[in-house]
C-alpha cells in the first residue's frame, strides 16, 4: 500500500485521523473520549482542520461538537447533520449531499451512498439527521480513499468503483449494525480495491465480525488489519 505522503491512523471503531501531504489533519467520524478502542494518548485531539461525519449516531459524532468548538475545523456532512452541528456551536460547516464533490482544504471530497439509518441522539430524543453516507477522499498526490461509514453492501458500490476507483477502502465488518465479513467480501468484489482496511469491529461484544474471516473469504486481497493508534505511511 503506497500512501505517497498520506499518514493514516485508526483510532478504533470507525474513527480515523488522516494527515495530508500538505500538513492538514482530517478527522473522520470523531468518537474518541468514550471510545473503548481509542488509545488514551489519542483521546485529546490536538488538531483538526477538516472533520468528515458519515452520520449522526453517537459512535460516530460523540466528540464532533467539542472538537468543532475547540479547533474550528470545516465540518463536512449531509445537510441536516451540518445544520444540527451549527446549532450546537460549529462555526464552519460545509454541507453537501450524495453525488456532490467539493474541495475542502487540500482534499477533494465526494459524498456517496451508505445503506444505514441516521438519527441523532439529542438529549432525551432522537431527531432526524439526514441520511447516512460514505466519502471518497482524493488527496493532492492522487491517492484515493473510500470510507464507507456504516453500511450494508449495496450494488451501487460498483458505480463507486467505476466513477472514483478508490485504491484503499475502509469497510465495516462487525456485523449486527453493519455488514459482516461475508457482505464485506462481496463489497470488495464490487469495489475491487488494492487494499481494504477493516473497521467497526471488536468495539462491543455484539460486533463479532473479524478481519481473519474477511481475509479467509477474500483470498488474494490485501487486507490490512490496523491496530488503534498505529499510523500507516510514516
């Protein structure tokens, strides 16, 4: 896997910290303080220039508001989620919707479909947060990464391959709330990436899908099982 200057750190579950070749820090689905998979050293976020939110469930945006207030990143999300973030104190939002592409900082972001629900726990009620999504991120060095968010496999992943051709894909494999290894292996057949990074597993006992099972079901595929806190691309 050639990241060509991109530094990729998994913080557990679906949370990633990505450092661009130009020195910007991108956070995807920021859940750190209550995330049992996140190392203690990474729970205090030091920098955030861009924040990408795939949907409004707590295990993806629990720290989004506080990070937005502290570091003032550009918050990217589906329209309804960005409106909610603004009401909670985010100063810079750049809402979008599926099929759209925008340049934020030094990355190009395309919002794509995800097959999942999206309610925001706001106090004692759940409010509408738009639809769940995924992102294809293209860096200035040409590297393209697909963060699928929480999703089941869907046939239009083939369109994502044909239109955007991401070389590296982060796919949920935990089962129960997202697809498991069987569905993820099928997704890889549709996406045809060079590398797949499993995510959204082991955080809770109910998330039983394993990278080993994905590897067994996908012979010949480069399955990179990251450890929380470890950075690729150094």
